[in-house]
């Protein structure tokens, strides 16, 4: 049930954008207990003057190929699963989309089951008889 927002500078080919999206999703499936058909992603591309990053923050040299990956997901996953996911996404984007690992930044925001509605105006993971 993660929602993924992928942000980067304009200029990637459609094939590379697809490789990024597919790589992130497959890492979620393989390393974060996400079902294969649970895929909700947005790719946002920005002009150079609208995308900023610390070129050497934490002594990691970044380039204009930097990609921000913001994952909104339920909070039940362990630190070990998160670390595994970070590595898997970085490895897949390096192998499949030719993006340096240094240029992959991943942020996870957590929420709870009652925060999701996947349609029909209902809280998808909350029984109907629960009020609070």
C-alpha cells in the first residue's frame, strides 16, 4: 500500500523513467512485503531552476541525475526492512536505469491503516463498525 512519488530533473528518456519506476516497485515487492499489484506511483520532472539538492551533504557527491524517492507507507515495517529497501532501490536504479547510487535519495513517511482510502469513499483497511 505504499504511495511513491519520484522526483527528478527533466531529461530522462521514457525507457529510463520506466526503469526507475519499475525498479522502485520491484524493490518494494521483494524487500518491503508489498503485493505485486499494489502499485501507486507518480513521476514528477522539474526544470533545473526548480530542483535543488545539497551537492555534498553527508560527504556524498551528487549530480544532476539525483532522484528523490518519497515513499508513504504504513509504519509496521522494521528498520532492517527499511535498510534492505534502500539498498535494493539503489542497486536496481544503478543496474536498470544507470543512475549512480550516490544520486538516489529515499525518504519514507509513515502513517496508519486508518489513513488510506483506495476508493469508494471508505477507509479501506478499517472495519465499517470502527468509529475511532
